[in-house]
């Protein structure tokens, strides 16, 4: 009885390995199907600042081992730029408000002009 159980475990292990290798080589693993019909990516918009929904809706084309790296890198660079820009803008606005509260209207006006030109 022990030998039959051992042979069954070995047979199941071999079958799992063969299935895994076949799925990897053929790309027919259900986890690798394109996220969009026809493999169309949904990129981040390039003509306006990002919104929360933009990040939720982004999709990348899939390849054998995951997502298209260039698409992911481009999206991350764009998101990092937007986050940096908004952080700087918040800093300028906070400085402008502080200047107004302290009665430094000339400094506040200089900050406002710089912000509007940017």
C-alpha cells in the first residue's frame, strides 16, 4: 500500500511540473491574458494633471512574464512627476498663505505671480 501511495505522489508531482512548464512555454496560463481586449493598454493622460481615477483605470499590455516594462516605467515616471509637482505647488501655496497671515503682502504677491507663471 505504501508503494502505491508513493507512486501516486510521484505521478501527481510529475504531472504538475509538466503542466507548469507547458503553461509557461505556451503562455496559456490564465493569469497572463491581456487586461484589455486585443491587448490594448490604457495609458495615463498626458494633457492634464493626474486624478485618482486615472491611476485606478491604467492598464498595461501583458507579456510572457508580466507587464510591458516600458509602459510601467513610463507610467511610474509620469506619476512621480505629478506627485512632485503637486508637492511643490502645495509648498508654494502654504508659503503664500503664511505670508498673507503675517501681513507680508509683497512676498505673497511675488509667490502668487511665480505660481501662476509655473
